[in-house]
């Protein structure tokens, strides 16, 4: 059974930093496509970052240069370092794992609030 548990969310002022963690059990992160997404009420969930099996990463323009995704293979965890936070980054952030069959698993989400 695959389980993902996010942590590290909170409240921060604009320009500040947060580091989100995603602890994974039931499948190895190094053999999966791992992603971070975010969602605000009334809007679709949007991708924030991917890290692929080969270690390559991908970011949308909205966060590129500010956010960094990484993984700890030994600890079977994935992280999202967020710097230069803006009020528009306020959302619930979700960790996801996608296996070889394309099946996606999700964590419960962690709230990030950025104030001016």
C-alpha cells in the first residue's frame, strides 16, 4: 500500500522560505515520478515541480528559480524548498507519486500561507 505524508507547511511573510517534506512508504521514490502540486479553492490543481526517475527535474515558469525539488533515496522522501515566496503561492500543497502503470497516489496536503 502506497502512502504519502506531507509536512512542513505553515505561514510566512512574502519573501520568506519554507521546506516541504513528503515521506513515502510502499514504493521507492527513486523508481517513481514524484511531483508537488498545489490547489486553491475554486481552482484546478496545478503542478509545481517534478523529479523523474533519472533525477531530472521540471518546473513551471511561475516557480522556476524559486522552488527546488529534491529527493532522499535512502530516507525515501521528497522535498520542496520554496524561496522568495509570494502571496500568490498560497495554496494547499500535495505530494504525488506516479508508478510505471501511470497510477497516481496523493498525500493529504499541507497548507502554505504567504502574507504581504
